[in-house]
């Protein structure tokens, strides 16, 4: 009896898991703990690339199956010339939201796939035109809990969609995992997508 190839998601993100399941990939979840501090002078592309690879390597180290494919990703939001992490408080979220209408608002995701010695890494970016969140909405949005664990303090797939005027690039990238590019990396790592 043949066994399905093992795919591991080195992430505890429910959004990434849901996106992979949307395209009928059913990875086992393998959360990893990686220091997500930005290095001094580090560009956003380099930052997410480094973290995605570190997470995939940590996942491979933790895996109990040497033949498994490990997928990892890291997403960050840049606006106003700043890398924007997850908000630490309502006041921090307000600071972040004030930057989101900036013309340089972009979401970057690094994706890494490891299978044995084979490593594939790519960075995807999506430009976002974001409206100013009205002051009257801000506390209610914060209290919805949606922005609290999100880089950039918003979820495009949730209530924040009302403030997104347009996207230039991958929608699933802004959610947290660009699917077309992830599948391309899995193909290059010889993952049998249709088994």
C-alpha cells in the first residue's frame, strides 16, 4: 500500500493552514520557535527570506520524518518606510494604522521549502492601497481582536477588507501565504502535488 507524501507546515498560523487546505494540501502542523527580531539595517525582503528559511530549517530539525517536505513562511508589512510587526497595544495599533495609507505600503512574504538537502526560497511582494481607518472605527476594530496578532495590525480577509482600496499582486500573499508561488516551490522540490 502506498503512503501519501508527508508535508509539514512549520507554522502555527491558522491562516496558512487554511490556505493550503483550500488547494487540497493537508500538511501536518509543526510549530517552530524562531527569533523574529529585525537585524539592524535589514531590508524587508532579506528579513522575510531569512526568517522563512530559519523556520523551515527548524521544522526539518524537529521533523520525525527525514523524507518529509517542510514548508515555512514569514510575512511582514512595510509602510511609511518601516517594517511593521504585530501591535503591542491599542496605541501601537493606532500608530501602525496611521502609516498604512502610505504609498509604499507593501506586504512581503518569504517562503521556504526544504526536502532533504533541497532548499527552495522565494520572496513575494504585494502593494496595498489602504484607506485611513476612521477614528470612530478604531477602538471597535481593536476590540474585535482581529488586528492583535497580525503584522500591520489588520487582516485583509476579515473586517479590514473595507479599508483596502486595491491590491497589486497576490491576494493570498497578503493573507499570509502566496499560493501560486508556494506550489511552484513545491514542484521544484519534487513534491507530488496530485498524490
